[in-house]
């Protein structure tokens, strides 16, 4: 797993660097390029783009050809973090162990950097050198999962849960949008790049729901029990903002049991594939017990 | 011209309504849908999507088939206005005669509504039922023109012109990004939908530069001489923010002469088309003398 993850990550870092404009202080729009590069090239875990490459390979495709899809998903993820950290949203100063984008470049430039990365994500997905119908399908999956019926919708629910709706169902709807949608896009876009059949896309979706929910609930557990230094961001943020999450609703032990149960569902979904699922199995297990 | 504009506008309004989710207070993400609908369906002039339809028709295509392209451009335009009006950007309270998005829905929801519209723009362009290669090319044009090398780059220059660079050249670079890029996308995407040849795309680009620059400079003239009531937004905004524009650099008379000269360039570009250019000619002339 470690070797495969290293290989995927190296390919992803190289490709992300390639798709972004180089820093160039002579151009008049240098600041927005700098701000985009700052957040995208800061060494995240690259889980989503790894999922894209892994599912492409699992479905018999060449992961190299899925790099535009993989990088597009990471760009969408990064833009959402930049906008999410802004003062009018979650107002977080730290991200991935470094000052948030708006703390370095100002709120105006952070807003534009997010807009620029979201746009660049589509430019990148469209640059894939594969069957045009697969390009369109991949870009459609990304748009649907990132938009108001997916990630943006989840963030909307997040902002409005302060309005008194503290049910587990609302929390799940929120996380299906905020977290699962983009992970689902990552997995399904990998399948799409390889020309997978409908059954494979559905199994990938099921795997994504499992690890996505597990990932989010583990996030809530770490927000209470985790180490701010290791996480590279402030902990207790939800508590401070009096936000409801799985831990405040269920307590940390029962929340972690839910993590394990969703992870088991993800592992089960992998049985629908005939290829080597070792990497994706290990990734699901690692996420369930991650400390950062 | 009036009849054609009416027909185009009706088709555009119908299509915009169709591409957006219906308002539904039962869904948990109702607010972001409402906020997206508020700004997109408020009756703008729809100049950009009309350009897409007109160029499609001029190149022998069926404008009906170009509606996804046209609406996508209008969505990008609208998202940029929402983000641009936010307090961390231009901090404008009024837009198109109504309170700006963030004044109605709050800054957080305005940010998400903009993100949602930008994403929906790509979902929409990808839904076009034409040759897949044309779909990809159209979406690529949109991404390139809307991104950091286009519109977002222009807005970055706008934010940074406060840093002391008051040259005409910088102003032109800014407007090429802020205004011309998306108008160029609108025109070229119309050509693309119709399967136009390279020469037609280049002529459309030249027309777009002409009317785009004329449009922007006329905007600056109206910001000084215009009627806030007619415009539906506050005038004197650039003055108040001590921003440089064509009028502060050249004075209103010389600025208007530049409007006429760019308009003449646009009209010249239309000579490269064999079809009926009456609508596009009239549009260029109208924009040069518009009061709103």
C-alpha cells in the first residue's frame, strides 16, 4: 500500500504542478496565481485524487490517463477549503499546518483563488486525452457532485444547521453533500476514465459513501480527541461554534463504532470488482483509524 | 433587431429557468437554490447569451441547440457579479436595481450561490446535445476565459491597481480579463456550437474585443455621467474608491471617442461572415450609446 500510495502521490504532485500556471511576478495577475498555487501545492494527503487513480486502475485503465480527472477533483477540494476558511464562512486561520489562504493573501484574493481553482478544475478535466464521451461524463460527474445538489448544497446545510435542526438525519444529509459527494466523484471519475460499466460505477459509489461517511465521522472524533499539532488545524472548532456533529450527538465511542460500520460497507462494495483491491481496502482501513 | 432580441431573450429566460433547480423549501439546501435563482433570474440584459445565440445562427447553426452554451455564459457572468459585490471585493449594495445577493442572503450564502452558479455553468454547457467534440471545445473556451488567465485574472488586476499602477496599459489588461474574456467566450462558443471554422472563430474574437472594450469604457463613462436610477446601481463608485478608469485617465469625451473606435473595429470584424449580421451590427451600435 505504501509503495502504491507513494507512486500515486508523486504522479499527482507532478501533474498538479503541470496544470497550474508557473509563478511569474511580471504578469499583472501574479497574486491570484500565487494564491492558487499556495493552497493547491501545499502537500495535502491527496486522498481524493488517489481514489481516482486507484479506481481507474481497478477497472483496467491506465492511471496516467486519469491524472486530469484526479487533479480536477483535488482542485475542487482545495477551492472548497479556501472558501470554507474565509471569515464569512467557518473563519479558520489555519489549514494543513499553515495560515489559511485569506490570512496570507487577503480575503479578496482568497475568494478569487477559490474561483480560479474551481474554473481550472474544469479546464483540467476537459484536457484529458481519452474518448470524448468519457471526458464529458467525467466532467458531468464532477459538476453534479461539486454543485448545489452536492458539495455546495452540503455546505449550505452546514451554515443553516445553526438554525435549530439538530437531528442525525440532517447531519447525514449535510455530510452526504459536504464530504461524500466529492469522494464519490473521485471514485466514479476513475471508473469513467477507464470506461467502466454501470455496475462498477455503482459499486464505486457505494465504496465512496462508506469511506466518505467514515471519513467525516472520524473528522468529528478527531475534532474532539485529536492533536491540533498533528492535524495542522485548530481542534474543538465545532464545539466552539456550538455546532452539532456525530460526537456531540452520539459521544466519541459510538461515533467511532459508526466509523467502523461505514468502513465495513465500503470493504463489502469492493467485492464487486475482480481486480486487485488491496490498495483501496487498506486505504479504507487506514482512514477509519487515522490520527490526522 | 428588437424582434430578434425579444425572441432570443425569451428563449434564454425559459432555458435559464429550466437549468436551475426549482425553489423547494422542503429541501435542506433551499437557501442556496433561492440565492442562485435570485441573482440569475432577475432580468439582466442577457447580452452575453444573446451573442452566443446570434453567432451560432450566423455560422449556420440552430440557436436552440446553443442554449446550454448561452446560459452557461450568463451563469458565469452572474456568479462573478455576486462575488464582485461582496464586502471583501467591491462592496456594492445594489445590483440591477435590487439589493445585492449578500444583502438579501448574507455573505456566506452569497459566496456559496456564486460557487454553485459557476459549477452549474459547467454542468449546463456539458448538457448540450451536439457533437461531443463541440461540447468539449465549448466548455474549454468557457473555462479558459472565466479562469485566472481570463476573467478571474482581470479581477485580480482590478484589486491590485490600487497599488499605484495607473497606466492605460494596465487598465486595458484589466478590461481584457474582466470584460472582454467572457464576451469573447460568448461569441466563440456560439460559433463552436455551430461547428464554425477557425477563421470565423477569429473574427468572432475580434468582434468580441471591439464590443467588450467599448462596453467597458462606456461603463466608465456612465459611472461618471450616468443616472443611478436608470442603471439600477450606484454611480461614482470608481471615484469614491479612487479607482483609475478610462474617464479619470482620458476624460469623458476622449473616452467616448474610444468607445466609437472600438465599436468600428467590431463592425469591421463582421465583414468576415457571409450571413446576416444586422443583429450583431445593431447590438454593437446600441452598446456604444447605451444609457443603462
